[in-house]
């Protein structure tokens, strides 16, 4: 295969420390900040962040599907660009997610019956997989960045569908909970 040359040099020890540190900090920040509400009066609807997050998740879903198409079409440069953009958008999502949870009260899902069970199943699987996937996404990206494409491909086989599931279910969760925003 004709892959582009990597831009980073291999240093697994530093990469592991960085990936695990970033993942732990993000996980702890989300857990702690989820329970924290600043009770600040803002001149806008703080749920705008939730809508923005759904747009980001939808965009990331599209980019992930495009990235798969590009790699299958051997358009590696385009694959790299859309995957890097997916990571950048995911960072932007995280910042917006934190802002939303700091500024808005928690919303209780108001649906009943089977839709309530479906909502909570999607929400719980979304949260668990989102929390667990970050280090694997970063490690997969690292393997590509150091041109270990065999290892990158092996990881991506498992990481990609989980990341895509998290992105798609993020949009679904938004559409299901948004009617109950106050």
C-alpha cells in the first residue's frame, strides 16, 4: 500500500502517558462538572450548547462515514484530513458539553412507556461508550501518525464503529430529550 509518510516519530511511552493522562482528565472533568451547576444567569438559552453538540455529533458522524469511504477508496490524504477534523470537532464538542452542563439545569426525560426504555438504553450505552472510547480513539490516531498503519487498521476495526455509534446516538439523545428542556 502507498501510505503517506508519518509526521511524528515513535515514542510509545510518552504517547501512552499523554493519551492516558488526557483521557483521565477528560473523564474526571466530565464526571465532576456534570454534577456542578454554576447557577449563573445568562442572557441566552444555555441549551443552545446542546443543539450545537447535536450538530457537532451529526457532522462527526458524516465525517466518520466519509473517512471510511476515503480509506476504502485509497484516498489516504482525504481520510487523514476528515479523521483529524473529527478529532478537532470532538474537542469542540467537549468544551460545549461542559459549558452546557455548567450553565443549564439537568433535564429529566418526560417520555413514558417504551420510548422511555429506549431513551435510557441509548443514553446509558452512549455515555459508557463515550467514556471508554477516548483513549482508544487517541491511540488509533497515534498509530496512524507514526505510520504504523497495520496497528492503526487493527484498532480502527473496533474503535471506528464505537465512535460512530457514540456520534449518532448523541444526535438521537438530543432529539429525544430536547422537548423537555425548560
